[in-house]
């Protein structure tokens, strides 16, 4: 078998397949890490919101309205 004018024998084909499999594994791992990062940022934001609400209750302040009128440039 030839590829780009180079003859590929058995070990070369196996090496190409192995490198492609390693690339697929790396991409899947990267996707997983990105998903974990998104999950952690959301978890941290939720935790901070719960903590802020708890501190506001302790101080006797009214919690910020969750479903108030739209504000800001995006409604």
C-alpha cells in the first residue's frame, strides 16, 4: 500500500492506526475535561448564591428577587 508516494508495510500501518486511536482518546479526554470545568463553574456559582442567601437571612436582609422585572440591556 502506498500513501503520498511512500510504501507502507504492516508495522507502519499499525503505527498510523495507533496514532489515530491515541488522537481519538486525547480528544475524548479533552471533551470530558471541558465538561467537568463547566460543571464545576456552575456548581461554584450555585454554592455562592446559596451562601449569599444564607448570609442575607442571618443579617435580616430581604433576599434579592429571583423572578423580578427584567433589568439590564438583555431584558
